[in-house]
C-alpha cells in the first residue's frame, strides 16, 4: 500500500498515514528504512497493514525507492 504521513506524535512514538484505505496507525518500531525523527507530514511512504482492534495498523513502513 502507499500513502502519506498525516501526523506524527513524536513524544509518544507513533503517527498516522493517510491512504486509500483510510487512516492507518503506525508505531516507530515498524519503520524499515527511515528514522522516526526524519518523517514529515505529507511525506510519501509504502507500508503493509493489518486490521487491529481499533482499525488499520501498519506492520511495516518504508520510504519508496527513488
């Protein structure tokens, strides 16, 4: 899947991605090739997701290959 960073909650270590499937939660521990501190709202990302108890959550988030 692809999407863009919607919001980063730096002090709590998580954020949200806007995607065609809706808003997707992610935790800093699922970042594959980027540091949490380097992510910016609007930045494009690729990710895998699964349905969790509160909606979609990312299981792997990575920056797209150039």
